[in-house]
């Protein structure tokens, strides 16, 4: 989780411009990658802290909020990086990715949590 978050931070704050690392990717592809990147951040972070979260929805939402805050802070930080711009659209896509990740976590919690409870009930009989 730490390595993934660090990679997001580094990639978000690297300078951009002619001849820079990001020229291999079109701007639309770069924008499209925000959604899965932040969705995956939520899924990985919730998985990493699953014991502390203990399946509680409130704690899952708090973790998602922290991931959303990271996305907004990194977007604001781009205003100070050469060749980068702070974009409300990018911040919105980051937040949409967090919501997508939250949805995946909640759906998996409902689906697999129910199956686990049924298995435990059957095994205890």
C-alpha cells in the first residue's frame, strides 16, 4: 500500500513538459488513468488495514476520505510543479475513482461477507 501511494505521489508531482516522461501518453489517457488509479488506492488501502477496519462501513468511508484528500492535495500541489497545472477536472476524476473504489469495497464486503457468515454458520453446526 505504501509503495502504491508513493508511486501515485511521485507520478503526480513529477515535472512535465517537452521531452519529459509523460509525453509518451496522450493527455486523454493520462486523465483516464486517474479513475482506476484512485479506485485501486482505496481497495489496496482498505485491504492493508482490514484488521483495523474490521468490516465497519464508517471506517471504510474514513479511509476513502483520506484517499480522496490525497488526490485533492496532489492536484493542488501540481500548481507549483513546472509544466504541471492544477485542474478541477483531474481532482473530480480522482474523487470519482475513490467513489468507484469505495463501491467495489462495499460490494465485495456485502457479497463475500455474506458468504463467509453462511460458511461459519454451516461449519459451527
